[in-house]
């Protein structure tokens, strides 16, 4: 079974990349395969690195800076152990002094960008809509946490301190054992034990939950409702899986969970499109690149949609005015990428999506915080 090895960037890491300024900043995106030997990917990296170095040479970059970038990328290409553990895309950010990499679950196009800042739109895709989910298979006699990743076999997550079942979690041989206090007998007593069990499960999972990964609950009633009533997990998806999870294999749970995950993403995108339409009626949206850039510079953008696949070369000055360039080179940078950076750093929400998911079908569109 091929396992998806990912390094999803944290907010702090993204902030650091977005604020980094180096005269020589190289961004590479390499499509990878978790089951691949890595040979084809290493060849692709060398090809992309060659394109980046050629851009630097044409821009008159100092030889020692070119040598530094070349050395970092060549060392990585020769690291056989590194290429054994990959996901679906590899993002690389190189300067003459350092190299940072992230293994991403998204299918991203091969890309080369050279500038004085990193090209981060494709990287932001990995945190726009999470590509993985955790399924909590909860029953009276068993509990397991299953990690679901796209197109891969599910993996059981080891959770220290996870209770085994309802009865043992409350120190009883059976969930139907009588409670000492008469007012908690029969079905009422069973529900009390289920709540105690659910709280223990919720507490045990806290260290393994990640804010960017939804938690999908698989349980029958009344355990489904009981767990939701006591859970503190902000990651808990509003829609769960019905039916007894003990009667479903991990693969069967993962298959249904992927449908739920797709629905969650699609609904979120639909909500944002509906919000865009409402804000358009209020005069609080813009879709022209120059307008979006100006408002992003002012800190007036609440939410921006950006196309992750296409680059628009040029510059944005400190006032937000855009100068477009005909060709991509080591001097200009991606205008839409810079828009995303300015929105992110002023507290706005950045949605790195495919062009078809952008209102109006352009390179970018934005919902404003207030009417201009």
C-alpha cells in the first residue's frame, strides 16, 4: 500500500514564505507520485532547475548566487532517501542560502518562477480545501480513527488513551450493568454511560486532531447525537456517516467519507459564490485584476479567489497600481500571486482554486470588506 507523505504548511510557515524577500528566490513545483520510485520526478526537478538557472543567468545574477541555488537543488535531486517518500506534488523554495520543501496532496502542474519573492498560489491550494479527513468510527463495542486521503488506502491512526468500548470505559462488564443510583437505570443509564464514553473519546483525540482536517463521525443513534452533544472538536463535520461502523471495512468508510468531504468542499464554495453575488448587489465585489490589486493593497479585501494554474507577469507598486509584462522572467513576478500575498498578510481569506471556480471565470475576483 502506498502511503501519502505530506507536509502541509502551517500559517506561520506560510507567513514566513510570503514575507521573505531575497534578490534570488526560486519557486519550483514538481508533480510526484506516492508509489513512484522517484526517478522520473528527479529528472523533472533537474529540468525545472535548469530553466530556473537559465532565467537567473539571463538576468545577470551573480555567479556565486547561481552556484548556491544550483547546489541546493542538485543535492536534493541526488537524495535517494528523500524521493522514496512523496505525495502528489512537491513545492520547493530556494535561495542561494537555503531550500525549503513541502510534499502536497494536490495534483499541481509543473512550474518554475524566479523573482525576488516566492510564488505561493499553488502552495495555498493545499490549505484552501483540505484533501484529507479523519473518520471516527464509533460504536458501543469498538472505536477507531481512520485517516482518509485521496485515491489511497485508509490508515488507522493510533490514539493514545482511546477507550476500547462503552462498558470498559466506565468500569463495567456490560453497558447494561445496573448503576448504583436508581434514577439512572435502563435506557437512561445506558445513555449516561455513552456520554461518559463519548467524553473520553473526545478527550483522547484532542492531541491528534488538526484544524485543517475535517473529522467525520460514523455512528448510529443515539451515539451519533450523544457524541455531537459532548464533543469539543471544531473540526467535527456537520454531516456524518450513518449505519453501524462495525459492519463496514476501513475502505468502505473511506469511500463514503470522500463523498462527504467532496460535498463539504462543494457546499463551502457554493456558499462563497452566493456571498459574492450578494456582495455584488451591494457594490462590494471586484473582478478586474487592477481593481483587486488596488483594494488588496488597501487591506480592503475580505476574500479573494485566485487561479492557481496561470501566472500573470508584472508588478504591483506600493499604491496598488499594476504594471503588466509580456513575458515571465527573473525580474517580474506573478501579479495574482502578489495579490494573494497582500490579502493574506492583511488578514483576508485566500481561496486558491481552478479558474472555473472563480466568479466570472477570470484570473481573480474579490469580496470587499466595505463598499468603496
